[in-house]
C-alpha cells in the first residue's frame, strides 16, 4: 500500500479527507466510491500521524491538572480531597514528587484516575 511521503502531501490528503467527511455520512453504503476513498485516505493519514505526530502517555501532572479543571478544584480543595497539604499537591503538579501508594489509591478513588496512569 502507498504511504504519504512528506508533509506537503499529508496536508493535501488531509484536506481531501475533510472534504470527503462532509459527503460521506453514516447512511453512505460501504460500496460508495467516496466511502472507499475516505476509508483508504484515512488509513494513510493515520499511519503518517502515528509516525510523525506520536501522542505519548500523559504525565501525572497533566492528568491531575485536567481532573482539577474538570472537577473545578483548586490546589487547596484537591489537597483537602486527598488529605494532604497544598504544598504536596504543588509538588505533584510540578512533577517534583510522586504520590505514595496510599495517596495514589486516594487519587484513583476520589479523582477516578486509572491506577496505571498514576503509577506509570
């Protein structure tokens, strides 16, 4: 199968994918030429993006900041929720410190964060 060779071609194909996404709907049959073209080009784009724009696993500070935003928590309220000091939360958010196992359990339970992400 062909591959996207450079960024210029990637951008051109990406624009074509976007235009096809306006045409192809959930009701479009899989035998439709636009559907087939979209499917093939989307695979090419995905392959290129995996190679050139990899998305790594989020860090614990990134996850904590996201959960704080989602739950509208301040550092102080997060500290209270976890039963730790605000300076300790600051250390977690800056990546200077990692949680102990009991605190990791509280993060898992109180913030609904996957344990694998906390302990990674």
